[in-house]
C-alpha cells in the first residue's frame, strides 16, 4: 500500500488557507515529496473566487467590505464559493500515484471517488451529474454551487459542494468543499447576480441527513473513505519548515494582495 502524508490544519483565514495549499503544491513539485491530503476549515467565513473571475463582476464588494467578509482568488478555476460551515480538502499527487487519465474532466471521476464514498458511508446515494437522468448544465452563474458540470456530485437531484483542479506538468492539485449547511438567502446580498433561484438547485449535509454534522465526525468519515477508496495509508504529519516559510511568503506577497485578488498579477504567480 502506498503511504500518503496527511495534514490536518487548524481553521484559518482565506489567505492562509490558499497560501498553504499552494505551498504544499510547490514543495511537492520542487522536491518530489510524498503525495499529500490536507483537510481544513475556514475562520472567519470568506469567499474564494475562481482564478479567472473578476471580483467586481462576481461580488458586491461594498457589501463584503461593510460586513468584513474577505475574498481570495484561488489558483483553480470555477466560480465563487462562500466558505463557512463546511469541511474542505486538498490533495497533491502525480498522475501515476492514482493512475489518473490525461483528461482533467475524466480524472474528476477518479479523484472524487473518496467523496462519493464519504456520502455513501453516511447512508446517502450520490451520483455524478453526467450519470443523472436528463442531465443538463446548470444555469450560468457567478455562484459555484448553482452551476452543474458533468462530474459535479448530486444527491436527490441537487448539487452538493464543489471541486476544482489544477495541473502543472504531471502533478495534480485538487481541492473541494463539502457544506454542512447553506444559507443562500443570507449570502445573496454579497453577489452582483441574483442567486435566489439557486436554493432549489443545491443542498447540504444537514439538508439531506436532517441533522447537524460536526467537523470532527465529517473528518473521520472523510479520512476513512479516502484510505478505503484509494487503498492507501495516511500518515499524519505537520507542514515542513520549508512549506511553512513558503506559505508565509505566498500569503504576504500573493494571496492577501490587491494585485492578485483584483488583477491576478504578482511576481510569484504560479504558471498556468
């Protein structure tokens, strides 16, 4: 069995979370570290926007400023996600580690296999959107959960969470979120676009389980699902000194800067 490194991060702000994700990726690329799974949460709640989004078009920036809601640009694509009551994962590996296909789209079916198992372990019946009867793309939206791509995960016909991927050569980075609960009406004012319709398209664990879920319970089930699905051993470790140092630089010089978040321009930006 292959051994993966497990990083269980404390909840952190948006800029720290994205900096740590990239620090793990960059360190893996430069030094061929073990494949890594990281789980984490967000405190305080914040938005992440896709690498190609324009924040002023996606978000009501004045409303965010007034309520002190941060936003950060991810290094992955997709639309805006409000991170609050959820568990988030990220993973870094080579294509060979999991026998991934060259197609990014097709690799989602493999990489999110453990997320599917997570839902199944909780007694739910998930499916990929492409496998659902009458599959059709969701409406165009600046809100990630309101869109629907082939390998988005559905439960009872509604999208739950989201996942995004980035590749650099043969190295794969993917992260995704699993919402414990959603308050579409509560965050609607932070979007430029009307997202009120999205409530009928999306769901959360609390909605489908009819009871609250704790971070600790979700983490245990998610880690067990990862080990079983990929037949790997997870060895919990701490971030290396090199990763911590790089994460600090990335947070200060990239993810917390106006240049990156508004204009996607920084001297240490990752090549696409």
